[in-house]
């Protein structure tokens, strides 16, 4: 059909919506659809009424938590219910909203329709009908049943009930101002433990009425095989296991845990809990965890924690680390990290204190208590120092930027960690605080140490398990109060600067240095055995896993130059089928000559031969003592 140009232009113009435009070429240009946030901001006022929460955690075969929640309401109209999103200790929006299913909300006996917020998918909008006094909410939380779905929290012999996963809360209030009363039903014959006091009638546990904030901070472990040890009048060790044999701790092992409590309270000078409950799961059926809370911690380790005690340090750094968090991270918390609810984004700029200094104290306290030997602690330090000293990403990415990693990568694997960095604020934070200790000792002539900082910064208000926030200025001011120094300049250079080498002065100033030898330390050997790997990071620049899979490749290393990546698999070494011992033998044989190490490498369905031109032999890190007598590091690791 023929149309005149004027008519065609009119038709085209009429086809363009009012919110779009045309560019000179006649192409349609969209404009954004406006969005108005109708989720109420949190206010520091009391919520009108107490939420009742009932959780049925008996469906252990299918991993299903069935939830009933009664939420009182004061008036009709618009209301928003939130699923916790930004979780303390995770430092990121990691609430498992995808596992919430079957959500039904009723009022006055009738179903109330809900609408998920189009921007914040953790929020549900409803209209409370006239005359309604409460909302009856029901849903299921579906535990992962395989590792690729997330962490498994319900297994045939134990479970981990995290209240943030089985509850919704009303928007518009600080979570510390929302009262809640929770009950949980566990399988018959099981025992349960939590930081929040409870009374039980058989398998039904009724938890103390508290605030929603405290409930979320008080997870539960429950299980068929359970034992409790009192470590002090205020601290208990609660252990759950897949089998009763894993509960066979010796008196000497329990004494080491008692010394952990003793050494921590001496170091920090106060306790920020009324009662503290270690929750420890020894399991290969429930997912592992290490998560801090004010009056408890969630700890998950593989079988052998007690029964293979003499095989090496294993996972025994976990409890000292998480216990230290009761002071560092829970009581004292970076001001930009504390939030009034679980929707407000967290800012992680001070994680090098929150996690870095906790990492520091975890290793110190493991040695002081004897949970891990001093030598294994020194060997662990060597592994940490070497890993960071060879991580070339430090040349372009400052430490402070790694505090964003929980949000950026959500702890997903990285292909080139040595060139990307990961959550280095943990271990490099340890190195910074080790250097702080050495400076305090040097500047004060040995009169002061980081123990003085711990008591000044954390050792106030015994029994207070609230939150005392701090800024960088508070950290600097506390350090200057102990020993005047340019602490602001020092911390700025370590946290915000880039460098070619890791900050190792904390060791060299305190009487030790990082060296390499052709023999691994027992700690290094145990770590390889535990992880079923061969760590050749400091020679070839790679770590191989079971059957020759390449687990990591260091940027700029001989393996990197040969084109190996984490999707590679080593099939053969110098013409013989791969084994870790053959690979190590080839590295040894190439030392001091010009014969390359020849590998047959598989990537997908493709095979290729590579020649690695490396001739310096095996290299494993260790700390070598340089000082005479008892050095600063020796004193740091000595029980107080």
C-alpha cells in the first residue's frame, strides 16, 4: 500500500511511546522507568508486639525446615516483610532467599496476597486487611541436599538451625527493637545447644524471649550424638558428631580447650558474654562452617578432630579464631560495618581489623593454649608469609580493596588468585598486626606489646555483649595511647598502598625470617595430605590435586609461562604417568642442569606436551630464627 511521506512520519511518531525518544537516524532511544522505594527505612523504635516463631526441624531425610510465624500487626494497610539479606559475619548479601518456598500469609483466616519487591527481591509487600491483629505466615526452608546447591545444614545425624533462614521480619524497625519468641522441634532423642538459653520438653525447645537481632545471632546445633564439656564457669564446648567414636576426647585435649578460654580472657582482659557456647560439628555429612556470634560460634570440621589429634594441626585454628571474634568483630565492630537491620548494606573497610586482627589472635592463642604446638604455629606463619609474598596482585591492588571481595566474588573460586587477590585482609591483616606488635616492642624497649592494645581496645565493660563501634581514628588513638608513633602513616601505607613484597617486618623485627628449603615442614605435609594435593607453589608455581588436576597456577611462574591453567590436568611427567611423587622427583632431578621438565597436559579433550624450564629444585617455606635467646615472637607465643 502506498502512503505519502507525511502520513508515514505521522504513523511512525504515533508508534513511539511517550517515554522514548528518537535519535537523528530515526532509531528509538528508551528512557528509564522510574522506581520509588516503598520499603520503610529502619527506625529505632519498639515494634508493637512479640513475634512467635515455630520451626519443625524433624524432616531430616529430605532436609526441610517447616516454619510457622505469627506476626502481630497494629494497623491495616501497606506492610513489608523482609528475609535477612546482609548477614553479620558473611560481610555480604548472602541470605539464601532462593531456598524459601511455599510462602503463604493469612489474616483473619484468609489468604493475603504478597508481591515481591521488583528491586529488592528479599522483600515481600502485603496489604494488611482491616480488623487484622496478626499475620499467620507459613513456608519451608529447603536445605541443600548436595554440595553444588550450597551448604548442607540438615543431615541424618545433625543439623544447624540458623534463625535468619527460617523467619521473616517487619521492615521499618531496628532489629534490636523487634521482640520474638522462638520454639523448635528436633528429631526424637536428639540434643540441641545454642547461645540463647532454652528449656525443653522432650524434643521441643522453647527459647528465651529476646530481640530479633539476638535470635539471629544465636544459631542452634542439634544432633543424635552429642557431648558437652564445661571449659570455664562461663564457657562450654558442645560437640556433635556423625558417630559416637568422634566424641572420644582425651582429658589432655579438653584441658587445651580450657587453656584457650583462660589465655583469651587474659589477653583481652574482659569477657563480652554472660555465657558462651562453642558449637562444634565433627562431620562429613553436614557442611563445614566457621561463623562468629556474640555468645556462641558455629564450627564445622571433618572427622578426626579428636581421634587424629597427633597427626597435625588440622582444623584446630578454627575455635581460637571464632572465639576471638566475641571481642573483635562482635563487641568491637567497624562503624561502617554495623547496620540496624539485615537490609542495609554493610561497608567492609575495616575488615583488616575485624578479621585481620582476629586471624592474628587465633594463631597466637592456639600456641599459647597448646591446642596447636608452637612449631606448627611458626610453620603456619611461614606458609602464610610465603603465599602473600609471592602474590603479585599486590603490585596493583591495595589490601583495603580486598575487603570488598565478600561482595564482589561471594567466595566463588578464582582462576588467577595470585593476580586478582582474594580476601587477603585475613592473612595480610595478621602480618600487619604482627608488625604492630614488633614496633610496640621496639619503640617501648620491650615494655609494651600488642597485648596492651588488646586490653585497651577490647578489655572494657566486662559482660557487655552489645556493640561498641570504632573508626580508624579510634584504632590510631588507642595505639598512640600505648606508644606514640606515626601509626596513622604506618597503617595508611600498609592498608592503602601497593607494594611488590608482603609486610614481613613483624617477623624480622621479632627475631625470625622467611626462608625456603627443599624439605617441607610437617605442617606443610599435613596440609597437603588433608587437602589431597601437592603444593609446588614456590618452585613450579602450581598446586596439583587428585589425579593431576591443576588447582592453582601462580601468575608469572614457570607453570604460568608454560600455559597451564586451573582447567589443566597433568597426564604424564617425563614420559611416565602422573603422580605427585614423580612430579616432585622431576623437579629435584632438574636442579642445576638445563634439562626441562616435560609434561603431558590435558585441557578438555586436547592433549599437548609442555616443557617447563625450571632448575632451582623444590622450595618450601619455613621460619628461621635469627635472634638470640627469647625473641619478641617467642614471647608473643608464650602462655601468659
